[in-house]
């Protein structure tokens, strides 16, 4: 039986992480409107948690009620009970923070108003807007013998009420139309607005003429969205995979409710009616006066004058070009000279995109192969891949249609890429392809040469400005040969391929990580392990870390979110230190370091230490050989391990504790931003006039050639 004395439940660990996200909204050093954004992020995180994690446990409770979590020994029912109990205080905390922030934002003329707070002219404006724009598209309905209880769509706000007509009482409901904006901005000098659900609730009685409204509530149902398409009981061929995914998306909207949110307390009869009709239990009902969805917080900045933007938002930051990157020189040539390691969002994704654009036009390039998990809604990468195919290159795109909540986008992208002449692969029935790898094959002087990109994050031009990630561009032929073998194996459905340098899940990544840890265990007190990941749940890796700690190996880990291993447990994990960083950007990069000095092995990876990543996904970890790139990774790790501003230390009881602030403040993300700006400025100053002139001449030459 698994020793659980140094482990914790993954769901409670995740909730502790999300609590830290919410706590950023109380940090006085964070600008006021950014703090409201953290509340929004907390809320959307919690929505997904209920849809996925609580949803899967809900299913498991009905299918395998006695299945026990390896890390806590709890059944699905016990885990759900713990989740619902842990979430209630978070709702209270969110309410208090929202109220405090809204009060302080009003000082700056940013006012979220109830209908009763509106001035007469504003009420008139709202009435006109409701009659002209809202009323024509709402779908009010009563429920009686002739009108069945409607399907309440997942995560859609509704207004519900007990209404009376003569002696008859019925339930009345209308969804807030999703085509409407989340808020209605009011005319005038200040930024005054009303939430769309509040507006609809204010005019709800006009939708039911002749009825008396006895009580009403704004509510939202969260449904289980954890559909695993591989478990569907129907056959399909690869040609119809897109059709299958479209069916899965429709199913997702109708799955069982796992949470009901109410804007205020309602009568026992009304509550009982909703419990029976949905159905839900009391533990699944949460009453909160705070808006369920605060996504509108991100749009408020666009309405502010420059002065208020500076006061209420983070200082603007544009990702820099790497200090050793020359934008007027071919990226292919620069990578051929030596590796380039891009560090997002401090550095720009532009060099990688420029690499693909060059490859699409380079006569020497014969093929481009890439794995895609998530893309931005507007993606230059797709434009360049399509252009490459149209220029006669062999372009192969392995696109994962099961990227949760991005399925429809990926279906659309796959259709566009296919129309342009790209070869589209959909991966494996039982394994999601989560790796981030791109291979460019060139024929130079009769020889095949490779340029490879391997990353820790998605090829998403939006999140590359919001998440910390790493992207290695290398002409190392050892990596390229492995990448070529990888794509060959993917195209023939072989998950058991062997590689000399790349670690590839599910075949070799986990076993290689365990072997590296064993090598450090053999060194005992001289052993050294440093890991930066998002989550750790894999019991085998957790137990190996415990063995390493007991052997005296010094272990430092930066784990942003779920962390099922507890540090500092006497006799088990005393040599293990774990910290989590929550700041302006989402920590997303994964770095594995084993050993120290010249013999150190260092990797960047797409994989967290979760069982789903190590055993049920196609993932890649890539060794970093270039000395400058390795030094850059060390600098990133050193900054994270010195952070005493946004970092928190995980304790042996699962709580997080701030670091001692008596030492000079070190905010790792701010430090890396400053470093990127400084390197960019130094390179601009140091660039020789001849290179600048040469670059200008090349631009002119290209222009006249076109």
C-alpha cells in the first residue's frame, strides 16, 4: 500500500493554489484593476475545476464508488465532500474582495452599479436599450404541464422566478443571451456600467405580462464537462474524427450538474424545486452576491484614459527581442551558428514565427512538421504553414482535436490547413499529443540538415505574452535526427519508438527521469535535483523524490499548482524544498535539472510530473547542450529560487507561507523583464554600424526583388 504520510490530495492542493490566485487581489502592490483581473482568473479557474475535476469525481462516484485516491486514500464521495467544504470559504473571500475592490474603483470613477443606483437618465437609457436590443432576443419561458422544464445550458447565467397568475404559481426562467455583451456601459464621463444579468433581472417582469413576480434570483448551473472521447461506445475512422469531436462538444452541454450558484438566498420551496429539477444537493449549491463571471474586467482597461490606465494597470511591457538576436538577419542562419533559447513572455515569439516564415519561402526547405495543441484565435503560424504548403513544401501538422475547451478552434484550424494542402494527422485514440516540437528539413549541398524547435508551451501568439515558457531553436543534428524519428513514428502510429537524446512519453520520459533521480541518489549528499513544473501527482516520481531526500540529495522544486508531495516531513522529505510563484504572468515553463557542474543533465519539457503526462500523453523533454542556453536556464531557476515577493513556501501541512522579506526584495518575473529590456538595449547600442547598414541594404534588396 502507498505510504501517504508525505502526500496530499490533488484537488485540495489545486484549491490551495487557486486561493493564492485570489489572494493576489488583496496585494496592495498590485494595481487596482489588475487585482480585479485576479478575481476573474480565480473564478474562471474554479469554473473549469468544477467542470473537469469535480465532474470526473462525480462520474467516478457512480461508476466506481470505492475507488481510492492513491495520495489521500479517499473515495470519490469523500473527495467531493472535501472539495465542497473547502470551496465555501473561498466564495466568502471572493465576495469580500469584490466588495472592497468595487468600492475603491469607484474613487477612480469606475462604478459597477445595481439598477436601483442608476440616475434617472441612466434608467431611461437602460430602458431604451432593453426594449430595442435585449427584449427581441430573450427566450422567456414558464414551466407547467404544457411547457416542460428547459435544459439549462452549462455556465450560462439565467434569471429564474416564482410567478403567479391568478391562483396559479409556476416557475419562470430566461437565459441571459450569450450574444449580448457582459456589461452595458452607461453614457457620461465616468466609467459607469451595469452587468447584463442585473439589467435583465430589473426588467424581468416585463417579459411575463399579467404575472406577479413573487421572488426571483440570478443563477448559473455548472455541468460536468469531462468527456473523454476515447471512452465513447461507438466506432469511428480517422476520416470522421472531426465529426466525432463535434458530437462530443454537443454532449458536453447536457451532462449532469455539479454546481448551482445563486445570487441570493431563496425560499425553501424555490430551492427545493431547483434541487429536484436539476437535480442537485444542498452541498452543491453556493450563494454569492459577487458576479459569477468577471471576464469583463479585462475589457475595462480599453475604456480608460491614459492617465487612469497608468494608475490602475501594470506598466505596459512589450516582449523584447533576445539580446543576441538580429532581426535583419536570417533566423535560419543565426540558428545554424548556435542555439537560441527564447524565454516568453520576457522575450518575443517573433524569432520563431520569422523562422517558419523564412522556411515557407526558402528553396532549400523540403518539409516542415509540427505538433499543435492550442493556437490563438488569429494565428500567423497557420498563415505561414499554409503558405509553405502552397509553395510546394511538404507540411505535416499533427493537431490534437481533444485540447479541452479548444476543440472547436482546432477543428476549424485543421480544416483550413488541410484546404491549403497540409497533411493533417490527429494523433492517437488513447493518447493526447501534448508535445511542442517543430522540425524543418533542408537539403544543402546534397545533404539533409535539420533545424528543430522544442518548447514548453503552445504555439499560441496570445499566451506567449501571458505565460512564462521556453522555446529552443537548434540546428544540433542529434536533436534533429531524433525529431525526424519522432515524426516518422507519429505518422505510422508507433508510440514505442527509441530516441538517443529526446525523452518521449509514454515510452521513455518517465523511466529516464527516474533513472536520472537514481543517479543522484547514488551520489547521496552530493546529489542535486532542481525541477520547475506546473504540477506533480505521479506517485512513482513522488516516491522516488522521497527516496532521494532520504539519501541526502538536495532537492529544490518550483511547482506552480497541484503538488501532491509535501516537503519537510520528518524522515521522508526533509531535504526537499518546494515553492510556488503566482504573479503577473502564469508560470508555465518546465525545466528538469539533474546533477551539478559539468556532468549536469538539463532538459526543457512539455510534461508536468502528472500521471496523465507521463503515461497517457505524447510528451517531449529535450536536452539543452548549448552552454549559453544552459546558462540562461540556470539564471531563470536562480531567479525563481531567490524570489521572496511572489513566491510562497509549501509547508509540510499543505499550507503556503511567505518568504522572509528582510532580505532585498526579489520578484523573479520583474527581474526577468528588467533583464530582457537591459539585454535588448545593450545589443542595440553594441550593434556595429556595418551590420546596421548591411541590414538596411538587405531590406532594400528584398523590397526591390519583390
